[in-house]
């Protein structure tokens, strides 16, 4: 089941709920003169995701395709999207471009340096590398400066078919999800290192107004506080390993 919601001006959340695993996979379309797709979704999701995007913009007009780290839900259908949008280019961390996309992507990617900004017209996307947060050497987060939205990938993961955007504290949901992960086959999903908290503090310092999550509701409110709470939860759940 796919639902589409405009969570901020020109920012659309396309959510696919997979009942069997009780998890949402969220993609974001940013409508601008150079439209940007954030998270491609998995290859098998492509036909339905493409149809959902076509209700917002002409998918062939997508100019930028971005994501946090190399994983099936983040960029599995990258090449399908590159084919569907002939002028599009993948944009990710420098490490991601060098290590993964230089080979995987059907066209050369654009790797972004620390805090480098991509201007799509009205909107500005600042790229922040976050190695091993949530996971993967190539991981990064993207901050849209105009709407103050942090595209935070697997951070703030929540189970369930959740509302698109909430102003209620999601910390308990996130703790429950990470504890559940730790007790099953997907344990150790996020490494907890000496850099985890400084990276989260760096994201908190951006003072986002919205956290755009891949799994679960996006959160609108005191995101600086939410990121500090997430650091506490990650320490509780992963810190003692
Ligand atoms: Fe991931
Ligand atoms: Fe994910």
C-alpha cells in the first residue's frame, strides 16, 4: 500500500507499507526546478513508486537522485530511476561515489564534500558525511536549509504503518524498534562508536524543524532535543555490546 503526503512545501513523502514485516519504506520527492528524489526504494518497489511519483511530477524530469548509504532500500532501484529520468544524476557522499556508485551506477555519480551544498532552484541541500551512522562507511545525511528538513535515513526507525508527520515525541517508538531489532536476526544494525554521539550532536546543531525518516513517521518539533534523546537511546541499546 502506497500513500503520498506533502509534509512541507514541495516535499512529498511516498510511503510503502509492507505488512508482513510491519515496516514502512519512505521515499521523498522535492518539487523544484531541478526535482530531487531521496531514497530510490528497492528494485521490486520501482513500478509502484514510479507510478506514485508520476502523480506529483513527471518522473522523467527528476534531476537528482540521492540517499544516505548503499543498501537496497536506499538505492536498489537507482539504475531504473536513472533510465526513467535521462538527465538525472546520483548524488551521495564522496566515499559512496568512489566506492560504490562509480561501479554500480549506470552513469557517473556526483560525490559531495563535507557540507557541500546542492542548489535545486528554491531549495538548498547540504551534505554531511556521517560514517557508520546509521551504518555503512559511505553514510551521510542531507539537510535542506530552506525548510530546515534533515533527511535522516534509518535514524528514528519506527515499526508500524505510521502517520506521515507527527508532532508527538517519537523517542519511545524508536527505543521499542531498536530493542526489537536487537532481539532478532537484524541485531547489531547500527554500530555504536566513539564518533556516534559527536555526529548526532553535529546534526542537532543544524537545528532541523523536521526529521524526514525512512521507516516510520517524520517528526516536526524540537528536532535538536530529539537528536540528543536518540543519542541517549542508542547508548542504552547499543552501547553495552
Ligand atoms: Fe540502512
Ligand atoms: Fe532503511
